[in-house]
C-alpha cells in the first residue's frame, strides 16, 4: 500500500503528465519515424495536449510552503513549465533533420593526458564552425536526391546512381531503432536545452564545445572544486543581502556600522547597488552550482550505465567533457554583461525565444509588408516580449497577489521597446 501511495503522489503524477506528451513528440523526431508523414501529424496534434498538461500539472509540481520554496519553484516549476510549453511547439512544428555535428573525443581525452593548452579557443571555434558547415552541407546533399542523380548522370553511371539515390534505398538505410536506442535519443533531446549537436545549435561565437580536457580534471577542478568555491561565495553574498534587507538604512547602514564612517553621499550612492550586486551574485552562483550538479549526475549515469545496463541501453561512447561547456564565462574575462549573462545562462532559452517569439513576429511583419529593418526589429521585440512573459509568469505563479498582465508586463514591454529601438 505504501508503494502504491508513492506511485500516486501528486508530484510524481505531475511530472509524468508533463513528460509523456513531450516524450512522444521527441521519439517521433527520430530519423526513422520522422520520414513518415503520419509522425508529423501526430506531433502537431500533441501540441495542445502538451501545453495543457504543462499548466495543469504546475500546481502539482510545486514545493510547499510557497514562501519558503520561492526560488526552487521558480527554477524547477515555473521555468520548466515555460520551457515545456515552448518545446511542445518546437517538437510539433519542426521540419528537417535533428542531428547536427557531433563533438568527437580528442586523442588527449582518450589517452587521459591533459593537453588542453595546446589548442587555442580560436582554433576550437574555427574547427567547430567548419564541422557545422560540413555537416549541414552533407545534410543538404543527402536531402537533394534529384540534384545528385543529375550530376551522376553526366558521368555516365545513371542507372547505378538512380538506385543509390532512390527513395526506396534511402528508407532501407534507416533501420528501426531498438527500445534502448530510442530511449537514449529521447533523453538526449529532452535534456539538451542549449541544443548542442543539434541542427539548431547556437553559433560557436555564442556557445562552443569545451576545449579538450581530461575527465578527472573536469570532475575534480571544474565541478567539485568550483562548487565548493561558489557555494562559499554565494553564502557570503546571501548573508550580506539578508543583513542589508533587514537594516533600516540597507547596505549603507551596514558599512557605517562596521567601519564607523561619517555621512558620505558618495558611499551612499555606491552602497545603493550593494544589495542588487549580492542578489545577482547569489543567482549566478546558484545557477553554476545547479549546472555542476547536472554534470556530475550525467557523469555517474555514463559511468554506471556502461557497466550495468544492456548494450542497447548503455551509452555508446565514454563520457566526453567537451559536450559540457561552462554555463557562464569567467566574470573577469567578460567584456560586457551581455557576454557574461547572455551567452551563458540565456543560451538555455535561446531556441525557445527565437522559435516561439522572434520567428512568429518576424513572419507577421513580413506578411504585413514591412521592410527588412522593421522585420528584424519585430523579431527582436517578439523575443523580448516572450522573455518578459516568462519572467512575469514565473513571478505571478508563485505569488497570487501579483497581477501579471495588468501592470507589470506592459511596463516591461514598453521599456524593452524603447531599449530595442535605441539599438537600431
């Protein structure tokens, strides 16, 4: 009876209801099933079901009490609900191949040596860019069967080329995946928010594969060591922000009490940003720690799975640290907040904002007959509007007193409009 109660727990049912429609959509994106026209119809028909289940199960997935679990619910309930809603449209409306350029293991990784200093970041970005271009060329050449047939006919081998490039031959090359292979494909697709190794992967200037690094260095230094340092730094910033929040004069009052300084307008001006700085540092360290935890979890899955799981279910290749680029660049190496924040954390929602926000607004402006400049501005406005909607929904779903559309969203939208207008 206790086991049955666990299976019917609201949180478990909520996560199951959220994942089932998305899992079916992701499975139908496998190259074997994607060639069937029926799979496209099924994926599109699952869009409203997936969207409804994402919002219906949100209250079941919340952690209570709300006042003590605000940040947990914001990250793991509100943002997940928004991301799942966007995935429903992305998986349902996607056309074309899914698989992109793979991140291969380097010789330094296979031998266990640490030769990451021998490859510069510029060479790494250049090699990935070349690999992306070549992979897309191969995909386009594979898709344009008639073009290949015509070119081979000019050489005199028309009969042989027609057999190789016929639709029947192409379908025979795609073998029905086993259950384990399909599960691995679905897990890879669902839990790759930045889309690396997909056709919609970000440009290498935004997110690129990590430089070659040994697995031991990746686990010990880049994850465990980084978690220890960031946890200490984040705890200190959180303590300062808490003290400033409860002090009558805020951060400025803490500085006066500790140092004994007299009234100073200059110190008061800079101290006004102290609480915001500490809260931002807490958000940064929290996201970094969560990303490191996911990296360690996947490392355990690779290590345990390759030993105990059946061959069709286990990962085909060993753990590759290059597939896990940093979530943020180093603050002291970033030239701007956009480089530090926009090319790191925001890359997780890059395709959500472009596919569901920028692309519809861009096409709408084109349909209305506006010029290229207005179309680009409309796409930017669509992405910014969806980003504001994401943040406002996350806040309003945690606080019943918050009015999402009536007050906050139009204000944020207008601010984003004038800011975007200045960019052009």
